[in-house]
């Protein structure tokens, strides 16, 4: 495991008119819930025997903790041995408080992979109050929390995943720990390269049945809030594009063709394939924008969401099985 994150100091935005303006805009975005349609899901009842428990994971910073929901079955078969675990992080643009909003995915995951598994839905600090690498540190601390309890979690069968910003965290944390510790990463529409603005890439299509096409001004604010130092944009813990191809676990990335993050994610997988990583796969989804799975607007989007979630859970199952067979 790379220990660089343990010595990477946390950043702070200097007080200035620029920061005041940046924070004011972010506060307005939070207040008005500009992206709320992407996370307005009704919380379904948990599948039978599963229980949700809120835990506070100790942070590397003394006196603070990281919230996480742990989903686990209370059935007898699920209590006899350490269980495989999937850790997921929500989308946020690195600024929006969206912890515990991925209800539909959690429900699908538990139904398809349960009862003999554990799902951890973890929070992380948000910018601009806590810019890079604060969120990365929180995500790494959650993985270390899991690794510290081998009597509960099967530490040879840990997979990571997430959505948007959370998917980006899953990728950088997966590459940080490497395939020796992480069995696989399933990332939905992640950000992988902060050195290029998402809107600088041409869209594959503007046709989208659900989700949104993120406007450039909004992603610019997200990036400015998250990254303080320009040189950090090429750090592999910030832009996973710059990580060593050999450091990645088995990988599945998916994005809608009308998502401004589609091209950079596709290029990452192509880069890994060219480097000999045949276990990296990209799924391109027709006629869908960013966050399309959060609030499907038509039967076609519902079907694409169900198909994608099924592909994700089958990928996770494969990662767990492959590790068990070694």
C-alpha cells in the first residue's frame, strides 16, 4: 500500500474575495438544492433480515469521525464467518451533502448479493471548507477501518464503488491500496482528470432521456472548491488518470453518452487496456446524462438503470469469487 496519503498535508483555501465568492455560490447551490432531482429517491424498506446501523469511523484527525451506514443481515448464515464487503460513496460534486441518498442502489445491491455480504455507505468531508485531500483521507480511513476488523469483514474480498465524485474517490482509493487489498472497483460516471475541464471534451450526444448535462460554470465551481493548489490536479490521489496502471484493482466504469464525464472515463479505461490491463472495462450507456439512475424519467431509463445495476452487482460478485478462488 502506498503511504503517500499519510504524509500529504491537508489544504485550506486562503481567505480572499475569491474564496468568499466561491463559498457563497456553493452555499446557494446547497440551499436551493440545484441538483436535488438527481437524489430525490424514496427510501424503500430494507430487504428481509437486513439491518442498517449508523457508525462513526475514527478519523486520522483526533476528535473527529466519519459517518457510515453499515447494512448487514441478521440471519444465522450471515453471522458465522467474516463476510465480503462493498464500500460505496455518494455523488456530491465534492461540495453537496448527499450522504445516504443512494437508496435504489443500496436496495438492489442487498437483494442481489445478500444475505451473506456487508454494504458500507460512507460519508466524506466536502469542499470548499475541506478541499482535496480531505475527502480522500476520509475514504482511506474508512477502508482502514474495515481492514482493522478481519473477524467481521473478509479483508480479502473488499470492493469499492460510488457515483460521480464518490466514484472518483473509489477509483483513487482503489489505486492507493492496489489489487493486493482491493478486489475490484465499480464506478458510475466518475471524475478522473482535474487537469482538463469536463466541458472541454465534446459530448458523444446531447440526447438524454434522464439525468442532466452538467453546465460548465457549475463544474468549474466544483473544481475550484475542491482543488486549492493547481499542482494538485495532476496528483494521482486527485486525478486517478495519473496513477500507475499496475496499481488499479479489477475495474468497471460506466457513464451515459450525454455525460460530460463520459470521455475522460472512457479514455482512462482505454489507457489501462493499452497498458495490458484487460480486467478494466467501460460501459457506455445510450441516451443518458449525468446521474440518470437517480431519477429515471421514462421506462427506457428505468430499464437501463436496472440493467446497469445488475451489471454492477454481477461484477462485484465476480470480484469476490475470483478472490476466493485464489
